[in-house]
C-alpha cells in the first residue's frame, strides 16, 4: 500500500496499488462434440542445482512449467551472483508455481556492478518456501507490480504465499521518487517468517514532493506472521525538507500482523523536516508477544518524531515484551513524542506483563518532548501489570512533559508501576487532556514530580 501525506501533522491517506490479474482463456468446443482432454499428472520433484546462475534459472523455469510441487536443492555454501535481470525488475524467473528452495547455506545475491533489480518475485499464483539461504544485494527501483513508479521488495516481493525459514535477508534496498516500501521483503499475499534475520535493508524515498517510505526490513499487505526472528539495523529515509513521512524501519503492517519471540533492535527512521514514526509501525491490527524492542531511533530534525519503539493508529496488543533504550529525537526545534510507544488518536493499545524502560523523547533548540516512555495522543491505552520506569522526556530551552506517560486520551493503568521517570514537568505522568485511571498502580520516585498538573490524575500525589 502506498501512503500520501498532505502535511507533517495532517492525515495520511492510503492509495491502493494495482495487483496483476490472472486470466484464463477458454476454447469453445464444436457443437455436439465430446472431447476428452489429457490431464497432467501432479508430481513432486527434487531438482539438484549446481553452483551456477544459469542452472538456478533453468531449475526455476522447469519447476514453473510442470504441475505439482518442486524442491530446488542448491549447492551447499554456493554464492549465486546475479549480473543481469532475468525479466523486468527481477533477477530470477518469477515464481508462479509451488516451489521450495532448499538453500543448504547458499547465498543468492546481486552483483554490486549490476543494474538495479530485486532478487525474487512470487506471483499471485505462486508459493515459495525458502529454507536456509541468504538473499542479499537486491535493489528495487520504481517497480511494484508496474504501479506508477512505486518501488517495493528489494530482496523479495510476493503476491502469493511466501514462507522463509532459517534464512537471512540482508543489505537489500527499495528506492523510488514516488513511494518505496519493503527494503528487505514486501509481502502482499500471505507471509510467514520463521527464524529469519533481516538486517541492513533500506526503504528510501528520493523525490522532491511530499510522499513516504515504509518498512525498511519488511512491509506487508498481509497477513504476516513473524516467529523467532531478528530485525536489526534496517533503515527508512525520505528526502530532507519535503514534508514526507518515514515509518516502520523494522516492520510496517498494512494488514494483520503477528510478531512472536523476536528481537527488533538498532533500526533507524529519519525524516528531516517531516515525520519519522514507529520502528514497529501498525497500520492495521497487530499482535506482539514475547518480543524485545530495543535501541531503535526515529529522528526528525525540525519535524515530528514519534514512537521510536512502536507506533499504532489501529488496534495493537503487546504482551510479555520489553520496550527499552529507544529514542524519539527532534533536534532543531522539532517535536519528539513517545520514546517507547506512541498511540495516535485512532489507536488502541493493550499492554500486558510488559516493561517500558529507559526510553527517551528528546527535543533540542527550543522544541517539545512528550512521553519518554509512552505517549497517548488521543487514543486508548489499557495497561495490565506493566512497568513504566526510568524513561525521560527532555527539551533544553523548550517543553518536556511526561517522563513516563504523556496522556491526551483515555488511559487505564491496572496493577502497574510508574517509577523513576524524569521530565521538565509530570516526571511520572503528564495529563494534557482526557483521563488517566490508576487501579492498584504505584506512581512514585519520579522527577521533579509524580503527576502534573496538580490533582489531574486521581490517586496520584506530588
């Protein structure tokens, strides 16, 4: 999905991208004739692939041309270096049937000197299972199913069914002067990632008008399930001072997304003079469990930085997770919201048995910082057994509010703790609007005070 932004603080609208259609040709039979047509027999074949690109191309073409499922067994430890595109913007033949690629530790990569192309594309009719392989160096430019210059899926783009197991997707790029998404993987069908490392991937918008880039590691139009995976050192960038939006450096979900037992760390989202938002960005329903989100940064010099750990406009549930060491940074007089988690006006976040600790919202040059740990900008937050501690909102020469929690919506804290957080005002909780309800929740040892304005939060003193 593409997004358009009318202003840094204005609405983002969704643009449906075209999808290829599969057409069937039906031949008429002579009146009164009865014709028996041969039916191809389904089969399951394993095709050994020697350590050469022509052999890999031939094996995919063979698998596509015959019915049934096929397994391509790559040469163990081989590096298949692609020097030219096989078709349009894809380095290898389009996957249009049911194919398993058993990598056996092999790498499929684009040569650094080669023209721009992604590595793999899965058609709507295709099913790809990728095991024990590395996909690297892919570069998608201005091609996302031939839709108006949009770019998606630098490493892999899929309209069908994609399963990646025990593999790495690294150092791939989706870049466009219209809209870019899914530096590593763009999944528009059904996607499953099991024990996958996504690292060093980039989604980059390079145009001169307001637009966006999203999903440095993964973008999905879903559904997508991520299990036992690591998403780290991925980036999203947009052209400076174009009022553009960069979001989801690790993952953006435009459809139902589930993340389990994973680590999301050291990802970077940058939008100078625009909006940088959400390392883990929810644009549909998202469920996160037993996951660590740490040391990620969203940066918007002179703009708006929000939700360095995670950001949601839609329903999000997060349980048994840790959000720590993330920074929303807005130098040069910008606005930094929600160092840990950001809840937009239409967002609903349910937290359970989760720690939000050591996150920072930072604005310099007379800017504004709100919600070091969590920022509720008008949505609904329900927190059950949540520890919000040691978070900071700082803005030298500006305004810093809500070290632990900044609230402008509806917040219920149940059997939770808000402790040792710091801000210019409302070290623990700052209530700008809406309501904060404390149910068996301790708010203490925050600096310079626990709650602000005075008496704004019933049951909170000092």
